[in-house]
């Protein structure tokens, strides 16, 4: 997270971005989960209650300081480096421009973290577009012993299975840079939908709790690695 703050300051000092565009806020240690808006036709806005519910869970059940804001950014938004944790979700297709590809690489290489949640049918686009961001890196399936599954809450069997989808086992993949997972891709799990209001999917309480706990693990990992 320190690298994210430093990069934001560099953008302000050297590239003429105003304080109103990159505002580190009164408490730079507090986190806001920001939603990544993308082109390509996929519904990036899917699950409007998801992030507020995750914020609420973290405030009530963890020591993580949270700024409970509804924030949407694009990859080229000058505010990007204000947010150490990005959430990408939806269905269908994603398309990053050359500028977005370069911006995401800079963000992720300098302390940023992105959680890509395949709500359904987004997996192929996630793999294709992030291969453009990191052509030299592959998605690696993370072992169940990886810290993302144990940072705050223990998931000895890896990602929880929230929704059926194609009825395959859930898998968590990472892009690893210098030993740090900078991009986590949840496949056949859909914990993002598990964050939503109870009436949206009527998931059992234990599934919603598992999804929220896994989300908090990811935020905690992003802030400490």
C-alpha cells in the first residue's frame, strides 16, 4: 500500500494531476474497495449491493479501517492509485485499450491489487485481457496453503463454492510478481454475488458468511503484501 500512496504523490508532483483528482484522504490507511469499469460489453456494474456489504462486514468483523464509499474507476482514471484494492466482476466480455493495459500493469506492479470475480462467462475474457497486461506471466492456481486463504479466516479447502455455475470445483488463480499475488482470479466460486443482499440470491447464511470472509481475506492480503 505504501507504494500505491507514493505513486499517487509522484503523479501529483510530476504529471500535473490536481489534489482533487488524487486525494489521499484524511486517513490514507483506510481502504475503499473500488469497482473497475471496463469496456467490451460486459456488465461491470453487476451486484450493486456487493461492495457496501463487504465494507460493512469488514468494519464490524475485522480491524481493517474502511472508508465506506461507492467508487468506480477506469484503468486510466488518475484516482486509480488512491485505491489499493480493485474489484472487477460481471458477465460476458472485457476489453482493455493499450493505455488501460499499460496503466493496469503500472498499478499492479507498484503495490496495487485486483480481484477478478467471474460472475459467469467472464473467464475467457479475464484470461485474454490480463495476458495483455502481463504477457510474460501465467495465471497460477494457488495452493490451499497460500496466505490468501488464511490471512484473517481459515479456508483449508481454498475458495468457497457459492454458486453452481457449471458445477465445477472452485479455483483461485493468481498472477505473481516478485513473490506477491497482485491479481486474484476466482473461477467457479462467485464470492462477489455472495456479498450481495440476502434477497438478491437468497443464499444460505453460511454461504454469504463464507463469501464475505473470503473477501476480507483478500483485502487483508492486499494491504499487507
